[in-house]
């Protein structure tokens, strides 16, 4: 069993379209288990910042990075980028980025409803609203509107409730025929993060890196210009962590680690990273001062 670590840098609260944890839970849990540093990395947004600040104020032993996980598209693919050290109040450029993601999330939901319906599998807006309301607090919908649906609930709806498809393969065949609905472009998002003082990590990189393909790693490093790699993560095979860490050392990159928890029952900070990952990050960006 992996032992509990002392920092956890990607965490999702209910301000992420697919997560259900209130910020308070992570701070309380961290305080209880001796976790000193966390990052709240909601998908595509800093909408939860006020609630996070309130939770942080109650748990002063826990330091937190203001952060977001921004998914970007470029000609090499689509990548989740964990951005740490973002300002509490967004810069004008970041404001535009967050707004683009708000629009993207509603638009992607619309795109799926429309395309399934046109393909003969009706997916009306009222069903999407019902599913989203099952797990998203009203306050988040007030700010973000009706986002797309958590992946596993979407599968449940299409496969079990509606019985449109006998299995995932037949669903994927139809889904795969839809026109692309790309995430915001890396060249629009990442410069705004850098300009705002944030540092950028490529998240859970094993699929992006084809595990350990150095050519691919070099190509993505050059194209995306990330500052670091999430070397240890719940889904990253443990044998790859030292390999990624060595790569970071070779190219003077930072290393990050965390649980990527989305719900309160997920154990925090169960990764195998060393404390020096965090110390190196702290030389570049600071936690929020309350
Ligand atoms: Zn997620």
C-alpha cells in the first residue's frame, strides 16, 4: 500500500463539471492527515475561489496554490495542463480564457445533445439538465450554466437508461462520427497563464507521452513549453515516475504529484513523489497568503 504523502497538487471541487467535493473537505482532510500543501485545480475555471478562500481561512495549517486544470488543443492533440500560482483575481487575458471555457463547456454539452439527437438517439436538453442537477450544486450552475455531463453519467444515460447502444464500442462508433468540438487552443490559453505568473504542468502524462516515448516527450515539451511534468499521479504507473523525474532533471523542469481527487471518498496524497518536488515548485510560485 502506498503511504500517505504530504502534498496533493491536483484536486477538483464541485466547481469542476465532473466533481462533487466541497473545497472545505480537502482542507479539513489535509489538516487531519498532515498534508501541508494542496492545489485546487478545478477544470477550466477559478469560479470556486471565494469558497476555497473561506475554507482555507478555517484551516491555517494547510497551504494552497490558486490553480486550474486547463485542457488545451493543438495540432499534436488535446492535453490537460495543471496551472499553479494563478492570481486570485484574473488578469484581463485570463478572464478571457475562463470565459472561453465557460462557453466551451455549455457548447460541448449542446454539441453532444444535437449530434446524438440527429443521429437518431434523442438527447433533449431537459434530460441533460436533469442529469447535471443530480450532482452539481445550484450555485455552480448559476455561474456556469448547463455544462456538459460527467462522462460516467453520460454512459449510464445512453447505455442503461435509454438503452440506445448495446455496449461502449457501438456507442463510440456513433460518437466517433460526430464533427470535432475542439477545446480552446494552446496558443490562446497558455500565454495568458504565463503572463499571469502561473506555471504549467502537463497532467497525468503517460497517455500523452505514449508511456515513455522520448521523441514524443521532446515534441510536446517543445510545442507546449510546459514548466513541469506531473510525474506521480494515481493513474501514472509507478515505474514511470522515476523515468519522468529523470527527464525533468535533464531538461530543468519541475515535477508535480497528486491524487486528482474528484469526490470526497477518494484518499488524498497517496502518490510516491518525494518532498523535493514541492520544494522546487515553491521556489517558483507561492501559495496564497491569507
Ligand atoms: Zn475531471
